[in-house]
C-alpha cells in the first residue's frame, strides 16, 4: 500500500469538495465542488471509475461544512473496478475478444450510470462481484432496461 500525505483542507469557504490524490506528483487536487453534496458524490463515483479503468489507485478525500466550518467526512467506499473481460493466458487476441470486451465495458458503463442516478454514487468492493455478474450475464438491452428502472425509481423519490 502506498503511503500518501494527509489531505489538506480545501481553500475558501466551507462547501462540499472532493479531492483526489495524484500519485504522479504526490499532491492533492480539487476534483469536484458544489454547495450540495449530491453532485460531488456523483462526480466522485464517475472519476473513481475512470481512474480505476486506467489501472491507477484511487484516493479521495471528501470535505464539507459542519457547524459552519470545514470537516473531513469519511470518503465513500472505492468505486467498483471498471468491468470487462480479462484475456486468459494462451488465448489468441482477435476482433471477437475485443468486441466482447467493448460490449462488456458498455454494459458496465450503463449499469454504473443507472446506479449513480439512483443515488448509489460509489460502490463498496463487496458490490463489485454483483455488478460484474450482471454485466456478464445480461445483454445490453436488458442492462439498459435495469438502468432505466433505477433512474425512474430515483426520479420518484
């Protein structure tokens, strides 16, 4: 595990701020900010998924207002690792494998977007096998339908 410096308090007046650690220069950067918590958590989920898809480690600090002052909140659990099929050793690389990987990635993106719209911005590591199982077993129209149901349920709250 990489040891990183503690995240500094964001500048300015208290608001909701997500800060990501950049391993390349060992620094913390403001990645999302808003007066409301929800958009920041949504952005954290999307950014964490992108960082993980690149194969990098995710480190997030969530800051927000509490009693008119800055407070560091427990970061949401790490987002599920971007899905996709890993090629087995000895398997020939080819267009069918690449197409299958792309389609699995698309189904994963659709499902993650639906979960985010339903308010599940950042999944725990225990949720990742369930997401992967859905991505592997369902076709794209079915995944899109599930994502639609999640969006509709969130809109009805």
